[in-house]
């Protein structure tokens, strides 16, 4: 009997129908959840040291920063909101390695991949292989801050419980053909900066990532970024702007607008706003789970009697 119960529970978990552990961050399952994010970052060279913003980035440089989720909304209702006093936050750290720099139609295009440094401005790497972002929930701890020093800001952003990590696969999203921007891509992270190597750097970035560690208490469906018009093909005649043929679908998509950090006294070079989108999957109600369990259990009994 224990073996039957164990097999049944294993089947339910494999099917994704057993409700996961509850999360400190509440989302609305079965609906688009809009995630409103701010972050600050610095540019590091291939050795993990900060570069001047007046020096143009090169392949091998890394963007390193901290991230803060201000609020998560679904169906016009705020499901999670950051609080400073008392502290209730979802924040973390990220790093993105520049793996390619090209020019498309006169626009500079930085392709970003998973980080590979062992230290970031003297801070030991917190990233496992394939991780680009690590997010932590923190209730009653140290509030998120960006006024420095950098190590102190990172500590405040990561002193909670790991909620999730996200990143690209081993190809950095290029897919089996190893080429970025083709139909077999598995995700992407890229930016279009302007005024590179000046004191007025700004631009936009686009990301489509998947969960590497998921302690959220939710599963996540795949979504498309309808604001992204470059990676993955598509035709000028597509009836919906930016709708890809074929689509690149991921568990988190976001668009970022970045600029120089104008905050006096902050050691971080750049600041950005990154609205994103996730779609938590629907978890069946307890009654549905019970009926499914009874159905599977009855099926096992029926087979046993039939074979007796």
C-alpha cells in the first residue's frame, strides 16, 4: 500500500498537479502578471574591475548590478508591493557578459550572455552555471539601497531567502546552430545602447529568460514578448507587430530602458526601469486533486482485480 501511495504522489508531482510550497510573494495564477523592476549596474572589464563609462565596452566585459521589484500587478490589482518599513522586498543581483557586438542598420547591438567571472568588483560570484539573475525575498531584514558601497548594496539586496534564479542555456540563447537571431534561438538578452563611450550613454534592452531555480511556489507558462521585434525572425507582413514566426517563448520576458545613474553619491554607473511579464500556471483545487487521486487509485485496484 505504501508503494502504491508513493507511486501515486510521484505521478501527481510529475504531472505538476500537486500544489507547490506557498511563496512569500503572491502572484495571480492563470493570468499575466506585470513585474515592475528597477536596477542599477556597473560595467566591469574581463578581470572584474570597474571600467569608466567614457571607455567603450568590448566583448568580454560584464554588466553587474542589483535589482529591486517594486510591485507585481495582475488584472489591475497589485499582488505584491515593496515595503521599506517594515522591510518586505523582492530583490537580488544580476550579471550579463557581453558576448557579441555588431551593428544592425546603423544601430549598435550588444548580445549578452550568462556571466563567467569569479569575482565582481571584489565580490565572490553568487551565480551557478546558467544563472544571470538571482532574486531573494526578505521580510524584516535590510532594506534595498543604492547609495554604496557596492558590496554593502549587494549584501542588502541578497540577504533574504532565494526565491528564484533565471538565465539562458549553455548556448546563451543561440540554440543548436550557435547563431544569434535565428529561428532555433532558446532565449535572448541584448541591448541597443547609444552614445557609447560618452557621458550620455542610454538605450533599451530586451530579455527572454527561463527559471533555473524555482522556489516561488508556482510553475510558469511560456510567454512571448510582443514588444521585441528583432530576435527569432518574423515577417514585415505579420498582422501583429513584433509577432514572431516562429515565436521564441520563455518564462520571463522584459524590456529595459537604461540611462546613466544621476543619483548623487551612488557608486553605480547606470540605472534602468525594466517592466517584465510572467504567467504563473494554474494549480488545481484540492477537490480536483482528490478526485484525480481517487481515479488513479481506482484504476490501480481495477487492474489488480482484473489480473488476479
